[in-house]
């Protein structure tokens, strides 16, 4: 995991060209000796300017449009070794994660080769893969967008949760 943190520092984009609005977090884990890290912004359900509650899925995060999977800079995903995300091979390296939610409840996680851009900048030609996400309803609503990397004997999971919805996709080290 220390090697992955070193890689993160080497490929991390320069300071954000825009002012950050949301707090940021780094989550990481090791899956079968492969270090995996996600760096992302954590927006709240409430509007930071007005304090009013916002509709997240189908509102702030529109259906049928690519979302930055967090706030501010695009969400960075780093893997120390080649892994499989949702059955798709992702070589060792740094990527950006986007999400494409649909009104019918389906969603895709987009793994994009371009890194370092502000979150709303997206180039579909740079997509490495688009993988299906599994949708679940949360027992308790989450006020702040949360990503998690979980491990289990078979590999692990990337989880994205906000409001009353959680999306997930399995990850396996090769």
C-alpha cells in the first residue's frame, strides 16, 4: 500500500484550478497483494450555499449523463497491479472514475484513462471500460457521498453510496 501512496503522489494532479466545495477523502485497501486507492470529493445532500436538501439521484446527479462520482476534481482510482473490475481487466496505473446512472435504476462505472482534470471535464474516447453496477437500497439515508473499498476472501468491492442508494462492483486481483 505504501508503494501505491508513492504512486499517488507521483501522478497526483497539481492543486485544483477551482475552489473545492466538499471535503475530500482517500480510501485504500490491499486485494491479494494489489494496493488499490480511491481519492474523491464527498458532497453533502444539503446545498452548501443554501442548506436546503437536494434530490440526489435524478436531480443533482442527472439520469443518463456522466457524473464525476464525487465532487470537485475527478475521482482518482489507482491500482498497483492489474485487477479485474466487474470482470474487465484494468492494468496497473491511475484512472478517473465516472458514473452513468439511468432512470431505470441501472448504472455503469466508467474507468477513464485521463487523469488530473476538474470533475466536469470528460472525454469518452479515453474510456478504458464501462462496467455494470449493482444497485441496492440503504436502510438509512446517507447525507454525505461515501465510497468504500471492501475486501473478502474472493477479492473485494467498490461501493458508492449516497441518499438511499448504494451501487457496487466486484474487484479481483489477477
